[in-house]
C-alpha cells in the first residue's frame, strides 16, 4: 500500500495469550474502537455458534461455557458489550489447526527431545544439530500459521479501510508473535495514522527466539542462530522437562502462556554462556545414569534464579523448585 494515502485512523494492536484474559485497559480500548478484529488461535463449530449467539445477544456472558479460556471469555464478553458495533472474529478451523500441529509442531517437539537426550548422553555437536532441526520445524509451524492468519486479517482490513475508519483495534494472539509487527509495518505506510501496540506479557523462550528470527533481530548477518542459541534452546527443553509439576505431568502442561514463569525461565536460560554450558557438561560426565546427570543440571538452574523478589519471581521459583524436587534423591 502506497505512502501519502491520507486517512485519519487510530490503530490499536493488543497482544494477548489464550490464558491471559483481558485487562480493563484493553477492554476499554476494544469497546471504544469503531472496528475491532479478534483473532483466536483456532475456532470450532461450537465457538462459532456461541460467538454468533453472543453477537446477536441471544445469550448473555453469564452463559459462556465454563471450559473456555480466560481470553476466550474476555473476547466474548467484549463482543457482547460492543453490541451493534463493527466486530469480526478470525480463527483457523480447529481440525485444520490440529492437523497443522501434527505435521509441523509435533515433529519439532520430538526433535527438541532428541536434543535433550543428546545433551545428556551424546556430544555438544549432536545436541546443536538436533536443536537446529527442531527449530527449523518450529519456524515452519509458526510461519505457516501466520501466513494464513495474516491473509485473513488483510482481507478484512482492506474492506475496513475502504470505509475510512476513525479507529481499528486488533486483538491478536501471542502464538503468532510477528502479526503485530506485520500490522505495524503495514500501517506505517500511511500518513495520519497513530499506532499503539501493547504486549503486557512475556513469551516463552522458543517463541521469543522465533520472533527474533522472523523479524531479523538476530545479530548474525544471515539471520541465523548461533551455536550458543541452539544450545540454549536445548537447555530450555531440559528446563521444561525437569521443572514440570507433578499435577501437570499427565498433560505435559508446561504453562507456556504464564508470563511469570516465562520471565524466570527465560532469565535462567539467557544467563548461560558457552563456557557455562561446557562446564556443566564436564560435571555431568562424572555421572553415568540419566537422573544423576539431571541433579547436576537442576543445581545449575537453581543457582541462576533471578535475584529480584517481586511476587512473580517468588511464585515462579516456588513452582519450578517443586518440579525440581521430583527428581532429587529421597
């Protein structure tokens, strides 16, 4: 879209996670906008039905199914409050979304497990290679999702811009982290557009690394990750594995959308240098069995907790240490 095309529009881009819900400030921004576009990670038939019932005011927010996430409930409440204002909801059909994960994300997670195992029992070089393969598949997973979602958003945006809107609000998911950047780039091509972006949470380490890669924020001139960054991705998978709480083990729920946990986990992983990782490997060499090696890793993780004592760090340390305790000797 060409520069110098004059429109007077306030654009608000609000990033959320599926579990974070909506703050009062976000609700006000959503309600006050002339046009609002909500992006769900995926939508099934039931969600479409509930959304339309809410939109037509045939059911009230009190009748939203209890099983819905905090963000899904927040969006539906906002749709109800907007009443007859221009409101759109986008989401990949759930069956297609699940198939996409099966083809792209699940193989990526398996390769991260291989990197995990290679760090324990094989070489640093093999760890890096497995991590690289895993991350390439993770990139494919994210990019293919974002291409489809961005196309849907663009189609809607083109129609809305034809109406010369005073304001547009986008509520987008952290699972597709470059969408806000793409929207920001799009609207920066217009004069007389004010853009406001809000992201009040911390992404998990893998998704942060993907965002750095996709937005060309990596220092390498070819925008490739370094060996250290691939090793950190492997360590991150190990941290998830060792710190999961017993109650979450059956579902492998690593709470990747919990900002307070991501802040602490990312701090721990980012504190490692190449020398630190090689020293840790040397300590692990003294042990033969897997859990014995894990104890060395856990002790290294524990030493790297943030020094800050705000409520989020305290909660995260308690949660992670509970998981660590599951493997300590009785």
